[in-house]
């Protein structure tokens, strides 16, 4: 394999990894941290554990979030 | 199409020769597919022609019709900020990359519906179903999804019910709310019935599905306590365990434990109801969330695999293009003639009212650019329709005799393989008892006759296709159970999620009478309302399992009517909004699908209520069995005892009343919508729109999957500007991963 094809395979892999993480919502915490840092620089940032807890518990309060179809 | 001279919003564009050549070719591929489908009579054709017809039509519709709707009818505005941009809180409102949101939206709208309906509709041959799946999605289903998504995005992600209340009025809004609740109950009952039918007397299936509960619990604990938020790794682990559960199902079925996992339909109903209740009162993180990850992984994975399998194996369609049941209406799978019942039965694959709930809830809060509603709304629905086409293929590559033996109610087939073979012969098809026994043995099931509900048929077709690509006949049983698992997984997720949504609606309504009921943390209220919802669908599930006429046969049309009724509500809201916003000349875009849908739904309801045919009309059925009871008969039709006859009388009454109720609700919504529309047409200035304010968008992002040359230039310019003033702005979000 040439250097170029290894590189392109790597970049395709990185794109797929990015897509999967975005789709599963794994990046939600990173997004939240970025959001707090940008808009409220002085506010404390929740830990990942607390954030993920709150995220699933929010669905408890309004189950229409993330509802699936038939 | 009328071309008003005043319309200057449309940029002058040169059409390149290359694009003309490409789109002519795509058109030709689609046309050839349809040509072969239309002209072949009596000979078996390859599934490739079906794919060509569908994919060619989708491409043309997406390129031309959806673009027309987005630009001319909705006038999507790339300069207008979406709620995701304006209200960005990093949680539920956040601008999401269009490709990711497409995946989210597709995963949310695609479920068991498009796999089940088309399989049942195949009793009329593959052609009626295919035509409606393709034409219906292009002109109705995808249009509805996209237009609802657009209007909800303009209203900060308001739900369909809220939009109905705000834009039509409290009366229509209330009718829409009752409709959604009633539909939810029927939907959950029918989906649960599909699973009960697939798992009845199947130790392999019951074991592997039961294993999904400990797997999901493990994943839940992992995500909650061990490694919060690491969804991908835990899902990969979960899928591996799931595959192990499928494989080990065979060992269980062949061991002495088989007995313990061999359950009759009535015991499965009790298990389902208990599961539904417990799952819906447990915390979301324990069961629902992890199961949802699993089912999404399985869903997307299987659909991709199936598409590849169909393309590689290119199976031959064995079913007739059009069977005589299309006109006689006497088919064993569901009663009634092609119009309206093919449209009612296919439901989700072509036009699904339920999608309007997703298009007006989660998705609009994440849309990055208004221009992207075309890809996300229209595009996702085209993909779902493609899934429905694959379901048609799965059903129609089976021997028709086998198809009818699997899908006819037990009462019609009789107790033995011989009687089943005779019954199939009476439909005009043939299958001998030995072939039936072999087909069951191939997939590791004790029997496959009268496994109604569509899932087993789909699984048989899928195992046929997959085993032709990987593993040969020896893998058939694995693939069959893989397919059952895949359907069961997301049906169980829907049962859980749907019960929660039903409960939420009930809490919200009853909370107006007794305040504490509204509180989601007050457990007596939660338990009570959960029990009411579970009791509702549990009743219909119980009825469906015990109905001597066949539960799917009786209940599936109700489910279809309910779903199409919801679509009518959504299309009525869309049409009202188009008219209120001064777009009367474009109102046909949603108005014609609305009229069609209303014609289908009301005809079906009418026939279900008033038809004299005992197979179709619920009240005719009731009368026939009541008369037989009154005359002292010991058996009548498929009911072999007086108890069975009484069951039919009760069920037919309930189903008939429900059909009438659905029809009345749809008429109320339509009447109220018409009133609003007439008012808006008479006094164009007075219509009040509840749109969110205009804010200019700072995000630059492409509309479609691939950026156009113009969009690339905009992205580059925006990136340059952001780089020079040092702020990150919205552009990196917009560009996503380069």
C-alpha cells in the first residue's frame, strides 16, 4: 500500500468514526462543554457523569423526545 | 404548471448538458423498470426491475419535485436562522450536521410498519403495493414529512397537536389530540400482536428476544455507572451479545429447556403486558435508552445489509403481479378490495401520519438550515419507502403457496399441514405438506403455518436472500431468527416508548382535573396512567390473539385507518398553513394528497362500518354471528364454539365503534380546517400566523448531501472571514467534518 492510500483510508475511517459518534449522541457532552465555554465562560461545567444522567432523565420528563415511529 | 410572471425569486440558471444527459438516463432506468413491471404477465421477473423502477422514480422525484416544493412552495430561506441556531442551548436545540440529522430522523421514522404493511399487501400481488409505495411516497408521504418539518421549524419545533390548536382552533386541536391517543393504543396493540404471532410456539425466538432484556440492562448500567456516554463501544458490545443470543437460541431450542421457552400466544400476551408496564415505569436509562441504541444499530445495519443482499442475490419474484384478490376482495390475509385496502394496509411505507409527530418534535429543533428540510424530510421518507420496497421483495420471492400458508389465519388453514395445503389450493395456489414441513425445519421452527403479522414472512424472505449470499441453506435458520430479532427489538422499543408517550398525554389531560397527576415524579400517578395505557393496548392485543377470525385480519385495517387518519390531520394542518400564509395557488401540493387520503380513509371506514359483506363490515359480522347465536347454532363460519361466536360479536362491536369514531374525528378536523381556510381566503389580510420572528442566520451550510459549486464558494468565503476576525462563529459547526 502506498502512503497516499493509507492516508486516504485513514481519513475515510476518521469520517466514519465522526459520523457514528455524532449519530449515537456520544458527542453531546463535548458539544455541551463547547457551548458553555463559548456563551457562559464563567459558568461551571458539569461532569460528564452528571451531564449524561441529566440527559437521559430529561427523556423521563417528556417522553416525546426521541420518540420512535411504527 | 402555472408560471406567474411576478415570481422573481427564482434565479436564472443555465442547465448543463451533462446534467441533462444524467437525468435523462435516470429517467430511462426508472421508465424501463416500470415498463418491465407493467408488461410482464405470467412470467417471473427479477427483483432488479422493481429496484430500477423505484430508485429511478425516487431520484427524479427528489431532484425535481422536492426541489420545486422547497423553493417555490415553501420558499425555504437560507438567510433565515432556524430555532436550532437562535435558541441553541447545546442540548435539545442545536444546529446539527445535515447528514447526521438525516440519520437521526431516518432512525426515528423507520420502524416495523414499512416491513409489515407491504408484506400483507402482497396478497394482491407485487404490483399494486409497489405502485402505491412509490407514487404514495413521492406525492404524499415525503411531501407531508417535509412540509410538517418546515412549518414546525418555523414555529420553534412545535408539535403537530400544538400547531393544530394554534392554527386551526381548539376544537380541531382537541380532535387531533384524541386521534393521536386512540391511534397510539391501536398501534401498540397491533405491533405487539405482530411479535406475539412471530414468537408463539418458537422457543428459539422467545429465548433470544428474552435475552435482549438482560443485555439492555447491562448496557444501561454500563452507561450509567461504568462509562457514562460511551454509546458506541457499549452498542458494539451489545450487538455482539445479541448475535450470541440468536446463535444460542438454537441450542436452547434443541435442549431440554425448549419446553420452558415454548409459549402459547395467550401466555405471550401476559408477558407482553407485564413487560410493557414494567418497562414504562422503570427509569429511562435502565431499559429504554440502551434498547433504543441497540435497535437503532440493528435497524440501520440490517437495512444496509438487506439492500446489499437484494442487489447481490437479485432474486426472482414468484408472486403474481396482480392476484385475483385485488378485485375480489376475498383474500385470506385481510379482507376488502384493492381500493381502499391496499392503501390502508401499506400505510407507513408510503404515507405515515406518525412521521408528522417526529417531524414536529425532535428534528425541527436540530435543523441547521431551512434549506435542509428537503434532504431530511423528503430524503428520509424516500429511504423509508425503499425499505418498504425491500419488504415487498422479501414477501414476493417466496413461493406464493408458502406465502399464503404463513399469512392465513389458523381458522382458515385448519389444524394440520394437509388441511393447510388444501386451504392454499382453494385460494388458487399450491404447496404440498412436505414442503411446508421442510420450510419450517429450514428455519428451525416447529411450524410456520399461520404465522400472521408479516414479520415471519419478511424473515423468511430475508433468510432466503441472505443465505444466497452468505452461508447457504445451512445459515437460513440463523438469518430467519436474526430478522425476527431485528423486528422484535424495535417493536419492543416502540411498545415501551409509545406507552410512555400515551401516559404523558394522559397525565397532561387528566392533570387538568386532578393537579398532581401532571407531575412526572409522582409515582401513583405514573403507575395509574401507565396501567391505563397498557390496559388499553393489552385489551386489543388479547382480543387479537383470541379472535377466531384472526387478529391481524381484524385489527390491521384499524391500525391502517388510524395511521392514515393521523396523516389526514397532518396534511390538513399543512394545507391550512399554506392557505393562511397566502399560498392558495400552491395549496394543491398538500391538498391533493389530503383529498386522496381522506377518500381512502373514509371509504375504508365506511366499508368497515356499513358493508354488508361479513368479511369486511364489522357490524355485518356482528349481526351474522348474533343471528347464528340466536338461532341456537353450535358453530358458525370459523367459530367452532358458541364462546368463539360470542367473542366475535363483542370484538366486531368494539372494532366497528372504533372505526366510526375514527371517521367522526377526521370529519371534525377537516370541517374545522375548512372553516379556517375559507375565512383566510375571504379575508386574506386577517389570517394570523404563529411563526417565530425572523432573525438573520450566521451559519453557512450546504442544503443537500453534497455541496454545490456555489455552496463551496460560500463555505470557503465564510471560513476565510471567520479565520480573519478570529471568531469561530457558526461556520465550523456548519461545515461539519471537512
